[in-house]
């Protein structure tokens, strides 16, 4: 693949109830990964909710359709060939090396910044919950969390482990003196081989960041490399406070011709379970290191977006309001559904609950002769909109009074005075009430 603008949907590749462990279709299928096996077929690895098992499906094509193949298990000489349930088999990643050997990576290790607790509820209380939540709680109460990320080599049949899985990098409870302090393994394993080095990408116990570890071998010797991306830009140039609602992160590195990209996700809809897929171009230095990249609105564009025409508001990469800090790392906190956030309704994405103090930002645009900025909004709001090239008014390029009272989207135009060139765009709101923003655009002189 060398064209990052032409995408297609190939349909359903695998149905979760094809796995006999989920024939009643009560569990969710999470975090699949695919590799090409020594036999030329493609193998899909996945897990169900917090169910301690890794399923495998097979297909003649990477996009499927896949058919159920089996569950990762021990050889007969170990545990009598039992299905792998130890060390929290979760978020599988699979890798076929140049020599044809196949390695499986997995794990789930809550700690420190991202502790997980099992709900203390009675069976009677569980029975009153929605059916899908009942199954989730029952499974969660039986979960034994992991302490390390795990790795194991598979036989050529792609489903039998050669030995008992071993520790790869430490979870957050075991980082002292390892070099992984503050960035211990949490979940989201992903593995790549680049220039002869093995890059293990994972979500740390901070949850919002994807970090990497590097080694000369696929199954040992990994040392901490750094953070590649945070979905709130935490850590970038020393940043402490997020520029976007923080939540869990998952992704991996993809090479397209000579370029490398990190794919990751940001949170939407006021919950960690609603996510917007994103990508940023990364640079791998001659010494193999990767510098943390900032989150942008450009994605796979290959450069700044043209400051002409209209864009969906949901491509924002800066989204803060007075409530943002209240929701940091608190899954399903009610505040997350009250603050400014990206949502989707009838297949349209927009930003909702814009309030006094909300800042919506986009990076980057190539400005040329832009004289007006248009916003398409609805709601009840009276106040001021400041257009700026900085997340404060020091870079103000325009300002307008907004007096809005409508249930349908309407256009407002703001005159701006901005020099040509590559620069960000920020919309700063102050006033009373709340509004939604669905689109914005540019007009030239």
C-alpha cells in the first residue's frame, strides 16, 4: 500500500460468535492482530472482553473472511496441552520474523496511574444490571491481572506454544531500577522489526501514551525507548496538562514506503470506549530512537491542510474546557459526559457542549489570503468568539460577538487578519450557555 488517501471497506472479516467460547454472543471481541504464517495463510488473534483466552482464526486473505481455527494452548508436554489462561492473555500481538519463527505477545497489567478495581457488588445487584453489563462484571470478578507483558514462541501450527510464556517488559508495579520507571507496561502490545531492531509498542500505565521498547532480539533484552505519542500531548516538550480529554490508547507503527507512522486513538462521546482513529508521521533517528510527536489534525495528509473550503469540526487536536482536568484518567466519570467533547449523531460528528472557557484547536493549516473564518453552530450561547493562532488571545487574528438561540446549525463569519504560511488555528469561546460546532471553513480575499 502506497496511497494513504484511497481506503475501502472489505466488509465483515470475522464474527465474534464464530468462536465456540462465545457462541451465545455475550462477550465483545477486542484488539485483533493478523500475521502471515509459514504456510502462506493469514492468522487472526483476538481476545474476548476480560475472558482469559486468546482465539485464532484463519483465512487465505489478510482481510478475510476468517474461520475459527483454535485457541492458543500449551503443548501436550506442558499442562497437558491446556488452553492458555495464565498471565492475563489480553490484547494479543503476533509477529512472523524473517526466519519464519512466530512470536505471540500479550498482557494486561494495571498499576500506578491506571489502577483497575473489581466492582464490589452482590449477585443480586448484578442481576439488576443490563445483560451485557452482567456478563462483563461476572468475568471481571474472576480476572487475575498480569504483572508483566508476556511473550512466547508458537509452533508452525500457529496455535501451540513451544514453552511456558516468559516476561518481556515490566508492568507498573515492577519498574524500579529497570529504566521503565513511570512507563511500565499496561496493555496494547504491538511489535515491529525495523532496520534489524525489534520495536515493542505498548500503552503504559499512564494509559494515554504509547511507548516503545527496543531490542536486538524478538523475545528478550528490551530496553525502554520513550513515548511516541500521548493522546493529550502529555510529556511533549515538558507538557503537564492535557490538550485533549485523556483516555486509554492503543496502536502501532506502520511503514509506508520510506515513511513511518504511528496509528493511535483519541477519546470521543465522553467515554473511553468511544474512539477516533488517528495517525501521525514519526521519524526514526539513525540511532534507532523515536522522538515523541505532537497530535495534529493532519493525520495522513503529508503536510499542513489547505486553509480553503470547509472541514469537519471533529478533526480538532486541541479540545479543552474548564471541566477537562476533572476527567483525567477516570473512566466513565460523569464529568466526561458534561464537558466539551466530540460526539456522533446520525452519522455526523460534531463538538458538543462548548461553554465558557472552551478552546478548540487545529494543527496545521497553510494560510494564503484568508480573510474570513466561518463556523457552523447551534445551541443557546451569548458571548465572544476569538480566533487565534495560539491557545490564548496573544495570537488573536479576529473576534466576533455570538448571540445564538437555535436548534438548527447556522453559519457565523468572522473577519480575520492573518499572515500567509503554516500555522495552527484556535477558536476560543467566552460567554454564557452552550453550543455545538459541526463545521468550520475559510474564505479568501
